[in-house]
């Protein structure tokens, strides 16, 4: 997943910071986690207050 897409998911008009916790925002966060897992990541720690 591109960093820009994840930033849009968090800070965009329909992003998590604006109160959208499902739909595309949730799907994009899930996709990012799946990609990280495929790259060998075992633990994902959301380190920003919006998540």
C-alpha cells in the first residue's frame, strides 16, 4: 500500500480522524496490515492517536 493512501485513510475527508471507522477507511487499514504481514511483519502496533 502506498503511504499516500494510508495518510488519506487517516486524515482524508472520509478518514478515521473525521470519524469514519468503517467502509473504505477500515478496508484500507486492513489492506495495509495484510501487506505488512506478507512482508514478514508479525506485530502491528498502531502508534498514532487517531488509530
